[in-house]
């Protein structure tokens, strides 16, 4: 079995584990509770399939594709681990908050 195929199998395993044992908030995103979305699997087929095709041109391209495939697996795994902070979409910029709370000075009406 090739390294890229093993990376793809590991990615499928991590996605399945994440969806089967996820939090209730995570499961609420799915239409069928506790089951992985087919789109998750389709995305892995597209990513790892394109890496497999890219790796056919030369040995260096194959090595780069394998490394990138395992990097995707590691990134997915680190997102699954408990205690890893999840990023929020809200902005925590201090300059924006300071601009909103600063008193307005200037022309008086």
C-alpha cells in the first residue's frame, strides 16, 4: 500500500471518529445525527485523488504529494484532539474595540 493511500485511509478514519464521537453542537450541524456527511468523504477523495495524479509526474512530485497528504492528516488530527483551541470567526482586534469606545472630539455642532 502506498504512503498516500495510507494517509487517505487515516484521514477517513479521523473524520469518521470525529463525527461519531463529536460534541452535541458538532452533531447538530449534520442532518443525520452521528453520521459523517458524504461531502466530508467526497472532499478527501478529491484532495487525495488530485495528489495521487500530481505524484505521477516524477519522484520529487510523488514525495511532495505524500508529504502534503500526511500534513492534511496531521492538521485534521490536531483539530480532533481535546484541548486544542478552536478558532472563532469573531474579531478580537484591540484597535477596533478602542476606536469604538474612544470619545469623539472635534467639531462642535
